[in-house]
C-alpha cells in the first residue's frame, strides 16, 4: 500500500484532495437548491423540478463532448475552462433572484461537471501507473463521499436553504482549487497537453463510431444504465415513499438518517470490498452490486420498521460500492490510451438512469399509491436487474478481447 501511495503523482493528489473540498462545497448548496427555490423565490414544485433536472439532462448529453474534447485539445485546457467556469456559475447562483436565472445557472453547472468529471478521470488514468490505478480511482471515490458527508451539515449551519451564502463559498473553494491546478500544471508542463494520436486524427463522428462499435464497452454502458437507474431510486422514489406512507412517522427525518448511514457505510466498507473485488474481473463486482441494489430495493418495499430500512441501506450501500468503485478501472481497461477521455465521456451516458429514476418512480407512485409498496419496489428492482444480462455479455466479451492477439496494441491506440 505504501509503495502504491508513493507512486501517486502530485497532480493526482491535487485532484483527490480537490475533490473532497469541491464536493463538500457543492453539497453545501446544491442539495438545498429545491428548498431555496420554494422558500425564497416562491417557485412551484414543477418549476423547481425542471430547474433541478436540467443539470442532469445537460450532463448526460454533454459528458461525451467533454471527454472527446479533452482528447483533442488536451486535459489541461478542458479542466481550466470547466473549473473557472464553475467559479462564475456559483457566483451566478448567489446573485440570481429569478427562477429562470437559476435554470440557466444549473444548466451551466451540469455543463461544467460534464466537462470536468470525465477529463479529470482520464487525466488520473494518464498519469498513474497501471498497478496503482485501482487505488487512485478508489481514493477519488472516497474523496467524493467524504466531501458529501461534511457538506450538507455545513450547508445547514450556513443556512443554505434560506440564503445564497453557501453558493459564494462554493465559488471561492473552486477558485482556490483551480489556482492549485494551474500551479501543478506549471510544475509539470509535459502533462495535460493534447495526445498526438487517435484523439487528433478522429473527428467527433469517428470517435462516436469507435465507441459505438466497441461491443464490450456498449454492454458495460447499457448494463450500468440499469444499475444507475436502481441507484437513482434511493434518493428519489424511496424518499417520496417514506414521506408519503402513513406507516412511517416523520419519513423525511428517517431518510436523513438513511443518507448519513449510507455515507458512513461507504467510507467503512469501500477499501475492504475493493481489496476483495480486485481478485476478480472488474465486471464481476458490477454484477454483484446490481444484485445487492436490486435486493435492497425489494426489501424497502417489504418492510415497515426503522431498523429494517436501516438494514436495507447497508445492503444497498454495499451494492453501490461494488458498482461504482470498479467502473473507472473497467473503462480504463477497455479504452485505447489515446481515447481515454472519449470513453470516459461516453460512459457519462449511464447517468440516463438518474434522469429516468424519478420519472419512473413518480409514475409508479401515482399509478399504484403507497399502499402497493411491494409491487412498486418489485417493479423497480426488476428493472434494475435488467442490467445483469448485459453485464454478463460484457464479461464474456472482455475475456475474449483480452485473450485475442493484438490486444496490447489496441489498448495503446495502435491499429492492429
């Protein structure tokens, strides 16, 4: 472990530590955006829903372009554009006093995230030795959860649901993060420039064709859309169900405890699970994670006691860790070296699951009512499990691809 830690590049540490503070700052404000719109601006629930959803929608369709552009013009430029753009976005949030302004700011927030996230992951893959990549990707995942544990608590203390102060603080944090990145890139000038390979030669259409013809990647992507669909029900359908069902007193308070437990369990189990999962093909943990999440959703629809719900959170969180700690490792393993940004960007389409989850869950709750909880959660558990056949196909194709001659050349971006 110590040897792997010593192999981590200073720029990687900058991104990991920056992720803690960046996610802390954004989770101080963004989770309270809907409450702020309703309480401070008098927005209707439908207006609020549109404002909140636009970030995910923009992110889904822009992430591919962010990753592709980073292959063409270099990681450094895309990171600069997105992180300093974020500074302006959070200042814009703080200054906004109309619902339509929040709509624009949250759309730009989704765009900045769609540019920054795949590019930063591709940069981590570029500068990390193969034997240390799993550790680096999981340190980044732990950093996300650590920031999200602390951020909402600080946001409540700053009155994020009543004032715009937390938005300005987030802008300041991203400004410092961006300046540290500038300093690090100045110290390591050879890193973050455009690749002189397939990333330059391929047009956008050509890059889409490459990823579209990679059957292993497509099977993983479709399988993960269903995985993320199940994951998205936790913060949407389950939250609404707990608030609406008469069998639970103060469902919002219970859901708050469940969110805290989820974050704590992630931090406790992540590295033991990763160490164990590292013995298998990276698709196997995704399969296991899908089944854990599906099972926990079925459990949520079957129980009515607080302790049973909390037990379900533990099962759900184990599934979450199995799914999300291995995805970056898997995408890096599949992608040609000169198209890493493109592949990480294209993989952002798995967030379609997060867009669909509240729509599907809301429809089911309206159609059947909370009295039919077992039926509702059985349906969403089944739709989550639809990802299993695609992941099994991905496992088979990945094994065949890695056994085929010329695999090493293909991974290096050299035509075979």
